[in-house]
C-alpha cells in the first residue's frame, strides 16, 4: 500500500475490509471520526492513524466488545482501565462458553438417544435385562397423570418451571410411577417428571435421586400400547422369581420431542431392584 496523508472512505473500506456504511456510522456515534471532512464536498478523509484505530476496534469487537465499550477504551490512557475491562470481558466470555458447552452437551445427549433408539428398533430389542445406572440427582415435579403422554412428556408446566428457575436440562424425559402394578393395569393417577439438570444444582426445584440397579426392557412403538411391554416384564419376573421395589420409571428415549411418528417411539421401562 502506497503511503498517503489522506484516504477517502472507499479506500479505507477496501484497505480495512469494512463497509462504508459502517464507517459512516462510527463517525455518527463518535467512535472513529475521519481526520478531516471537506468543507466543499463533505468528503471524509481518513489518516493512517484512523485506520490503526479501526483495526484496534475490529480486534476488540472480535472479543465481544460493544462499540461503546471500545469507544471508552480508545479514549483512555490508563492501562488499569484496559486491564480491568479485559478481566470483566474474560468473565463474561467464560459464562458464554459455559452456555455454549451446555448447548453442545444437550445436543450430543439428544443425538445419543436417537442412536440408542435406532439400535433398539433395528434389532427389535425387547429382551428383559438387569442393568445398572450411576446414581445422580435429577430435577423433578410431581403431577397428575391421565395417560395423555404427549402432554406429560412435552410438559408445559415443567418447561415453565425450569425456565423460571433458569435451569437447563439434558437427556431423556423420565416419568416415575409409584406402583409398577398400577401402571401395568393402567390405573396410575400420578407421576413425577424428572430430567438431569445441567447446573447440577436445580435451584428452586425439587430433586430426586435416579440410578441404581434396574430390571429393564424397551417398548418400541405407540405409548398407548406400552402395557404389552409391562406384561412381558411381569412374566419375566414371575419366571425368574425376581422381586422389585415396586415403583417404575419410563425413560422416553425417542418420543414427541423428536418425532410425531408414534411407531418410531422407543421407551425404556425400568423397575428398581
């Protein structure tokens, strides 16, 4: 670039890779003003110093600074002000990174559920087995249950409660029923919805421990036909002489959150041993 004393706005736009409209806006809000403005034709003329400021501004914007924050920094001669500003920005970016990590984690957990469901459906995996799950605290809410599975799973009061408490969740929606027998006979009247909170704190929300040793089987297909899988599990317990604690969890691996095709639903029935 040939060195000149003055540069027109179009030249600055090309050199600094920034739209002319943006340069005019910076001038209007007194963030970066041209070196001079012609009194005869109102042309803006920029200096190399102006362009240096533009590059500094772009770097601060890259770190997430607002224009007003950059304006304040460009106008200071105090290193402590700049250092303090950077410390504050680091804290803000750490919070943003945590939020982004949570989103990635939630998306990955959802994708894993779909993978689990595809395997279960592909091999028609309806066997009954004993499995262990690490014990963790889950956020929960006790509610009436009326066999309207869509309302219970895509649960407006639950989502509202989570939002009010600024809690983000991940993984499958789970419903806990106090009685395996009542659920098997389609007589359950209450259920506790639970999900894993990403903050592991669940502030303002009730908590329940989920995990341990379970008798487990998959139900593949429409949830209104899930009693057939309960019967399969019941027969297995009778044959093996197994005793369960009495309650049951339904873990919705693929449900209304993922698809409206009920034949693609996969639900894990889990009885605590």
